[in-house]
């Protein structure tokens, strides 16, 4: 990756916002595939690849998901909703309880971040929703017993432009070891 590509990537990371208002325009099939493809390229512990994605565009199902997510209307109003899941058996079979309770969560989280960044790069808005009834989402989507939903991501053309959030300065979040340097 050259310097220009690195700057483009950093710009996409910095432009990503939590968007909760969407224009009604549908997202075409090829764009949905591009979004899912970006998600699947996230790393996974032991290359177990537990990621499972359910893409929801059906109005009735989005309505049910919205209710399962404590009434968050942006889920119902988004043209597409990605439900980011992990097949626990894929990771647990190799890493046991730590795979089940940590690695699969990390794997789906990094895939979700890839999805959010790809959405931003494509001019789409998105938001990571973690507040939902896992059991209700399982029922709505008829998920197999070992496939667990970890995030709901509504996606669409943004109908708002959220301001950049305040971020703590680097010197407050980078901790040096006894041989390290201080960052300003």
C-alpha cells in the first residue's frame, strides 16, 4: 500500500459515522454483495471463519427486527439490514470455551467494522446496533442453534450528516512500556 492509499483508507475511517436516517432508495444486489465481501475478508482466529450474514430487505422482517431491537426505528427504515452472526461451532471446535466466548465475538466484530468501512467507501450510511433481544432475533431469522447474532447493521443512502465525534488525544490512549516513547 502506498502513501496515497494509506491516506484514502485513513480518510474513510475518519469519515465513518453512525447514520440512523436513510433515504428510501433501495440498494442494488451487486452493492449488497460488495458489502458482504468486505465483511468476509476480516481475519478470524485460526482461520475458522465463523462469520454468517443474513441480509434483510423484507419490510415485515425489518419491522420485527426493529421491535426486537428495543424499537429502534432506523432498522425498519433502512433499505437493507445486515445481521452479523457467528457460527460458534466453527471456533469452539478448535479453541474450546475461549473460542466460543471471545474469538468468535472478535471475528464477527472485525467483519462488522469492515462492513461499516466499505459502506462509507461506497457513499452509504450505516450504524452498528448491539442493543437487541438475541433470542427474538434468533426466532425472527430462524437461526440454527449454534449461530449467534452479534450485531444488526442498517445500511442505506444517508439522509443526515452526523458531526465527527470528539476523540481522546493519542497521548491519553497510547501507553508506553519502560522502553517506549510518549506520543503527543
